[in-house]
């Protein structure tokens, strides 16, 4: 009787290994949030350095350029197209309003905050009229400035209540004509009515009429008071 060959049992090692579970896909939207890019324009180096130090401490902001005058500010804006520009009102070569107008001629959606020491109603009016989205004084609390940058970046307008009240007063009040401003500037130089008339090619009687109108609109009674009032409001620069 022939013997049957015994079949060897299958080795457990030969069993097919289970395939590993597929890795979970990364969630969409986990990329790092981009920072708000800022250009700073101020002719005082100490102010610029302070602002750079303050802004770079914030995790959601970064400074991409510094300008010491209005012309540099325009060039830096064209180079970087920052999310927000901080702009001083009085600068050499090109002042704040001139800088505002030139930047916005390239992009009317440019977000610019005027950061200045001047709070005259005419200063505020001219800046907002030129397209500023924010107006803040340099003595504002640091967190107020940070909040203003974020709000303007988000598409809001940022003007503190007390400055907005001055703006409203300027809009609703009587305005000086261009000729009256010319007369005021010459008054500030100490020119007499006759000298003003000669400089502007108008009669001395016409100058007297302009001076009377200026006094009435500014609610003053003297040339000295008129010049001081106009300077404080930002109508003229001494």
C-alpha cells in the first residue's frame, strides 16, 4: 500500500500583509495668514524708527519700506503696493496731500492713513478730500494706531470722533475763496493792503473788501488773529 505524501501546512509568513490605511488629506486653509504690509513716510527719522519698532512687534503686520519725503513715498508705493501706507502731512519735496493725490492717481483703492501732529479742520478736510482713509494724530495711543491700520486694511474709514467733529464743522462752515487765501498768505508776511494789491494785481479797495470778508468768515477782529486762526486751522502754513 503506497503512502500518500503529506502536504506541508502553509507558512503564516506567506500570508498577504494588510495594506496600510491611506493617509488623511491635509485640511484646506491651513496656510499661514499673510501679514499686512505697511510703508511709512515721515521726514523725522526718530518717528520712522519708532513706528517700525512698534509695527514689527505685531504678528499680523510687517514694514516693507520707509520714506523720508513725499517723492520717496510715491516711489516706494509703486515698488511694493503696500496694503496700508502711513503718511505724514508735512514733508519736503512733496507734501502729504500731494503724495495722496499722486498715489491714488495710480490706484484709487490705495489705503492711506495720515499720521500727523496737525489737527486743523482744513488739514483734515484736505486729506480726506484727497482720499485718505484714516486720519490720526501722532500722540494717539499705540493700540489706537494698530487698530486704525487693521480697520483701514479691512476697508473701513478711521477718523477719531473729535477730528470727525472738526471735519463736520469745516464742511458746514463758510469757506475762504482762493483769492482770500492768497490775501491771507501775504497778510502773514506782514504786507500792507497796498503791497498785497500790487502783488496780486488788484486795487487796494478790493484788498480791503477781501480782508473784511476774511475777518467775518474766521470770526476775528485783527490781522494777527486772522493769521493765527488760519495757521491753526491749516488754511495757511507759516
